[in-house]
């Protein structure tokens, strides 16, 4: 009968099994084109940080940190606390936690305002019997992420003016929600919203998911006085796309953690963040705060100019660059042309760019109805382009418009 040494020698002589015990398996995995195997086609991202387009790409340092974290076991609660303390110190806020996206931060942050650290209330959500049940929001701030808040069983109370908010700020109000990008649309600005929350003792929550850059926004809203603020981790911050940040008051962050994984009987149990994501998010923030923002901005402007110049010879096309005032505050390029000026619609351009080699995605949209007098328009957001890709996109744009 073979001894243990003979048995292991036999195993290592088998090519497949031997690979499991050596570096060859890792090397083989690193050389695989998984997307090609699956028939999923990558593309050049000239659209921006849309979730459906997998947002941003992580820097090598973040990927390396994730790889290192995957090699060891740690206590997830200890890690969340340690990462939270480091993030709070880096950003300059009272407390912080990593969530499974900004939408998850909305859920566990709302739950924190409802339950505090009361274990019985935490188990009860979304059954709010005997608890506060309302979240106050400006009518102009209703948006596509309401569900992340309503998951907790609350009802939205819509207001338009400060006077209406004062009347709504009763004993049933658990939280006041502010959508940062919608501030210009509302009649109550951020400063007044905060002041009204403090006056009535109601926590204020600012959803600023897509609102970095600029860098200063990371600390701006908690310093203004919002009790909770969330940012997406996988957009401008370039952390794991499955991550978000929840920043704010220490007591509310502690309550949010109790309403989240790994706590079994909680509304956020399924909103799991593992060690790799926490470490990756921390390294992403470290890198983001150290980057040369001025040089980065100049490069984005150069890319937008490169794309604009690609259609300079097409008289029917007008190219304009703009920067949104709040969310996605980066250079955007818009190309517009009157209907009939070219045998080309906005949908045609999108389809040709997507079908080409390489495939290129631009800002989603559609052509205006045939009966409309509105011009055809397409838009590009350049900050997710990788080195050399602006020139590739410019060449494809020029080919498409010249052919038309």
C-alpha cells in the first residue's frame, strides 16, 4: 500500500490535479478571455458611469488589494468597523461604512432612522406598527430610487414649500430625503432643508450617488449638516461597482450596520459586502484623494475636443461641450444636426457605433419622433475612455458622418 508521500507524488504527476497545487492554474485563469468564452462583447465606454454599462474600471491598485484580501479570513464586523474609521478620517466625517451600492445605503440608512439601535425594532422592519412611518421628500425630488427607501415599509410625504414641510414634520416623520441632483428643481435648497430637519429633530439624508467629482463633494454635505449622505462606490470613485459609501452621524451609522449583513434578522441581510469589497473601496478612496484632479480634468477636456474635431468638416453638425452643474460633473460632448440635413438619425449613429469593431457605447437615448421639429442629437461622456480610445471613437464618428 502506498504511503502518504507516494500518494502526493502520484497526484502531482497528473496534469490537471497537479495544476491545482501549483501556479499553473492561476496562470491559466489569468490568460482566459472569459467574456469571449461567454459570448459577451466588451465595448469602449463613451457613455459614462451607467450601472447597466458596468460603471467605471477599477485602478490596478484596487484590483491588487482585492486579490490580497481574498487570500485570508477576517471577522467581517471588525473589518467593517476598521475600514469605516479609516474612511471617516480620510473623508473628514463623523462615521462611515461600506454598503453594497448607494441604493443599499438608502435602505439601511432609512432603517437606521426608523429603528436606531433597538434590536426589537430592527427585527420588525418593514412592519412599522408602533413606529414612525413617514419620509418627507420634495415632490421634485421623487426619482427612480424611491424603492430603496420604501423597502423599509415607509410612506413618502411629498411637499413643495418650506411651509408644507413644517406642517408635515409631525411625530410620524422618521426621515427627510434630499436628492442632491434635483436641488435646482426644488423650492427648498440644501441649507434650508438641513435647518428644517434640525429644527424638528428629523434626520436628513442626502443621496449624492453620482456627485463626485469634484473631490470636495465627498466631505461637503456632511459638513453642511446632513445627518446621512451616500455616494456610489463604482462611479467617479472607481471602487467596486457593487459598493457604496454611507457617511454621517456615528449613532446612525452604527444603527445602519445593525440593520445590515451579517446581522441575520434585518432588512439589509441580503445587502452583503465582503472583505474584498471593503478593502477595495478603502484603497479606491485613498487613490481618489491623492490623484491630480487638475491634470485629470485637462485630459478629459482634450478627449472632448478630439471628438468634436472629428466632425469639424461636416457642416451640418454642431458640436457643443457642457458640464452638468451637480451630478456627473465632467465634460459632455453633444453633436446635433437638423432632420433632413443628413441621411442619418441619432439611433442610426448609436447602432453603427455599437455594431462596429470595436463596439462603442455612447449616452443612451433615441431619435425624436418624425413629427417633431427637434434636432437629432447624440452625446458622449469622455471620462471613462481609456488611453488611446478617444482617437478610436473620433475616427469612427468621422467615418459614420462622412458616409452620411
